[in-house]
């Protein structure tokens, strides 16, 4: 069974990852593990660039901390403030170690 490392212990992010994998790989079973991994950005990113950087940092930090993962998922939410409205969005990069 392949192991998916989620760079968060937030139950909403863990469930979102499980839902995504179930849709993408309906015939496969996975083990999901949530860990604490730093985003190295502000608690509330205020641009797409900062949100992406935080999500990528979470993915990279998780893959550096945990050995034996088959997928590493980082999820970061951010707040964008174009005038006249603001909106929230999320970015979810993933990585998979090469199989040399």
C-alpha cells in the first residue's frame, strides 16, 4: 500500500487529500499520514505567490522529514485582495520521489 504524507494535521486538509486520491485513483488503497510541516510564510498569505510558496515549502519540508513516503502533499490557503472584493483560494502542490 502506498503512503501519502500530508503536510498538515488539519482534519479538513487530510480529508480533502483523501477525497482527491479516491477520485484520481479509485481502485487503489492508500495509507494517509498527517504531519506538522512549516510553510515558512505568514499565517495568512496575502498573494498567490506567497500561497504557492507556502504550499511548496510544506511539501518540501514534509519530504525532508519523512522517509518512505510515496506522495507528499502540501496545502496552503491564502487571501487575495483585489479591489473591490477579496477572495480566498488554496494551492496544493504534490511531489513523488523518483524511483531510480
